[in-house]
C-alpha cells in the first residue's frame, strides 16, 4: 500500500488508517449482500444434500488421533440428535469435510407430537418422547431441571406461561433438521472439548463454515468420492480404507451407519452394502434361487468409484544409475493433480477426466454455491436472485460447467479465474 508521494506504509502506520469504503454500500445495501456472511442455499421445503467444510484458525495441524476420534464421535451424536444424516466425511489435521443430507423437519418432529392434546394450552407435544431424545446431548440433571420448569409453567395455567411453554418446546424443534444448527452446535461443542482438553481459550475455527448444495445422482457420488479421497490426496495413506477417520474406512470396518450413507450416495437401496448377504436374505423370503439377477453390491460399486477417481499420477523420467548409465524410470508425481497441467488443459479447451477433478483440489467442490445439473442450478439461482446485483443477473457466467469429460454437471458461481487451488 502506498500513499501519494510516499513510500509503502509500515505495519504500524497501517494500523492507524481510517476505515475504507464498504462494498455494496454502508446503510443502503441489497438484501443478503455485504453482511459478512457467506451465501448459503438452504431450503426447508425439500430434502437437500450439502458438502460442508471448516478449517481451524491459522491452518495449524492441531488434530491428532485423539482429536479426530473425538470429532467423529461428536459428529455422529449430533447427527442422531438433529436428524441430519452424515453420508460420508473426512477429518483431517486442520479441517474437516462432511457430506450431509437434511430431511424435512415437519416429518422428523412428528414423533414428538400428541394428536390427542393438539390445539389445547400446554398440549400437542409428547414430553416424554422429547425428553428421551434430549438424553443424546443432555445430562439427567439438565433434564430434571427442564421437567421441573415445564411442570411449573403448566401448573400456573396462564396465557403467558402457555406461550413460554410453547416457545421452549419449539426452541428444541427448530434445532432439528437444520444444517445451520447442526454445524453451529457441532463446532461449538467440539471447541469447548478441545479447549478444555488442551488448556486453551478462544476461537478454534477460522470462520463459520463453507457449504455447497449438491444434487442427487452423479454430483452426490462425485462429491462423496472427493471427500473420501482427501487423506489419499494429502499423502497420509495409500488407500482411503486405511484412514480410520473417513466415511469409507468406517464403512469397510463394518459400521452400518457409514454404509447406509454411502449406499444413499450411490442411489441403491439403503443398507444394500453387501449384495451377497442381501441376496441370500431375499431368497429365503420369496423362495427363489436359481435364475435370480444378482444385486449390485454397494461396497463394490463405491470401491470402483474410488479407484477410478483416485488413480495415481506418474510420469517417465531419465535418471542416472549407480554405474553412470542413463535409464528411463517411471516416477510417481505428487498426490494432487498438477496445477500447471490442469490450467494448460483448461486454456486449450480440453476437459479434465473425473478422476483428475476429484484428486486435485477443484474449488467448485468446496466453494461453489450449488452443484448439479444445469436445470437444478438454474432453479437454485432463480430462488435466490436477490443475492446477485442487477448487473450480474441473467449472465451466462453464473452457470459454469464443471471440467468433466462426458458430464453435464454445472456450478453456480464464476470461479474460472481461480479454479485450481
């Protein structure tokens, strides 16, 4: 930074500079712009899938085996409590990736409804079922206090107490089937545990979190593979099945919840991970044996996807041997896709193969607003047009096709200038 007629300012001089102009205005701003928060495609009227990611402040490698395991346990517990399904995940040394599915809230909270008391003061809710569910997060002491306060409200029998009772119950309901609540509570609870564990204070995370809306089908499968291949790209393991803090490794290890999530990304029947076992089970049910068409095995389908998308990159080089002779040898390249090669291909108009896309750190999969077919992305865009300025609206550059061979996947947001990290 330079002042007119002066050299570059020192750090101390910069500290005394006045506040500059804020993009988008100061008081008169467009809705959803300039508020310091990342745009998020969140829909409460439909089931949606998201890729969410968050990184620690400063990028330090703070998470060892104990920290990763604690995050994994806390993640599954929050998933059970909130109703947000974890399809797959990867917990790394300084960040994490989650692929989640958010069901409809109204359907989830039906289990806590009481039809017999619907419409009555202090009615319409099954307190015992709700209290049983709250045990996933809260102690007996907390629940005993909550019960006592709810009973006190009901005993007073006033409209003010009836309103407070309803507000209290609805407060818990709002935390169900919500990506925002799930991520906020998961990160806050983990921060408290981490700080207590390491005798530290203050924030742990760099920012709130990043989220990408993902369409079912090819986009969801690609995103799942991208996440499970994180430890492979980082050079931590030679096979993601050997990295115990990712969804694929947990599924291979026998976890039903991890297998259920991966089966959903593949679009096959839930829990249909082992085709042989399910085939024998179905044969017993219908009495049919020979001539049955063998069912697809989720473990085989997903393994093929990972192997295709995670192919090792290598090249031939001429190297001198011990005797001074020059010999042609094949040398393994770095785990991520070579950035210069990727950018060269893009400039020439050629498209990256899908395994190249997943192995390199393509920003579409972490920082786009929505990923899916062109129709899916346009529908998402039209539902949130107020986010974009009048100048931006309707421009083709808002819909970028992913650099995939034989693919129609698109992304909402122009990232062409900095596609590869």
